[in-house]
């Protein structure tokens, strides 16, 4: 009698444990995907700005004075609520330093 009771309990508990493990695995995979997507967006924005700076220099013979100039004349679009772009343009003939930071949302 005890063996059949143990089998009955295991037949209910084991599927629940497997299902719980699958849910945890799925949530972990989704969290990792979200983090890697955010990192890729950041690197894509950096590459886009760097390409815009290079294109501006090739076309106009001078580096742009600001990121706003790239937005107005070269069609750069980015989420200003999500990213802070620090553009350090020293002179029109010296390549500017571009630093991009992600704004953290208050939780």
C-alpha cells in the first residue's frame, strides 16, 4: 500500500517539478536575450554615429560640430530618452570623441 501511495505522490510531484524547472529556464533565457539586445542597440548606435561622423568629414571636409548636426543633415535618429550621447568635438579637423551612455529608468 505504501508503494502505490508513493507512486501516486511522485506521479503528481515530478511533472510539477519539471514544469517549474522549464519555467525558470525560459525566464532566464528571456532575461539574457533582453540584456544582449540592449547591448547590441548600444553598439549599433555607436557605430551609426561613428559612420555619420566619417561620412560628414568625407562629404564636407570637416567633422560635424554636434550630434544635432548629424540628426539634421545626415538623418541620424536615436531615442534621446534612452541614451545620452556625449559628443566632444574639439575642432573641425580633429575627429571627435563620442561616448554613449544608457539612461537607467527609475524603478
